[in-house]
C-alpha cells in the first residue's frame, strides 16, 4: 500500500494529455476512455464535461487566460499554471446532464492505488455536482470490480441495474450505480463526515486547486 502521498486535485488541462492517456490505458486496458491525446483534449473542452487530475509536485503559475466555463472555476485558484512539472497520479471525469452527474471514469496509476487518490477524486466530483445543484450521480462499474463498488457504496451509491456485455474487450457486465439526491440533508451529512475523515487521513498535506 502506498502511504503519505502528497498530491493536489485540480482541473485537467491540455498539457496533462500524455499522462492522462497513459493512466487511462493502464487502468482500463481495452476499454479506454481516451483513444488519443487529441480525443482527451476534445473531451476536456466539452462544455458538458468536467475532468480533474491528481498531481504530485508543484506547478509554476501566472495569471490565467481570460475566460472559462464558470463551473470549471469552482475549485480553481486565482492563478492558472502555464508550466507543469507535476506527475499525474490519477484522473476523473463527470458528464453534466440535466439533474444528473454521470461519472465517466476514475483512474489511478497502478503504483499509487490504495492511497486514497481515487477517493479524493470522487469527493471532488461529488462536490462539483452539488455545486451545480444536480439531483443524483450515476456510473457504470465492472461487475467484478469489488474494490470500486465498495468505495462507491461508501459514498451512497447503490446498484440500480445492469448492462449486459457492456465492456467490449471481454464482454463483462457493468453494474449501474446511482445515488439518492446528493443535496439532501442526509446525503450531505454523511458526505461531509466522509470528506473530513479523508482530509484528516491526508493530514492536510494537499488541497483542491
């Protein structure tokens, strides 16, 4: 198990393309989300999508470009990096639909799994969906991926259906998981408790940018 990994979670940027595609291929093998760096760049500039990365190391910053979709600035600091010496450990994405946030992927490098990075990325997605006043969150997960299912259940997801032979490389089924309303008082009470516990485990060593 990897311990004491210091990282920050921020919005994905064009220059992260090579590393994110690398992680995508490592984490999802024959069912990659991004077929190329160009497909990655198209997706992160999709106005109905939002992607985060978890990066290790510092960034050199200067004033940001003039405009970006408002929801992509929710977790952004007043500065935007132009040079990046970060090593990207993981990424996560959300499709923004009417009243629903659909998680497209949460992927972490094999050498950095079980260090809480995937959980941190999931927290960022839930925070974003709540800020956007989305009603629920949904996702698909491999029927055999018990580790991911356990994390999602921890954060209030439950199995609501199945997509048979969903994964093209091996024909495995996908479970459809969904939350109850994420802005409801019970969900938020539990979520804030889990978020605080996760933050304490990281010893306050990283932040969302």
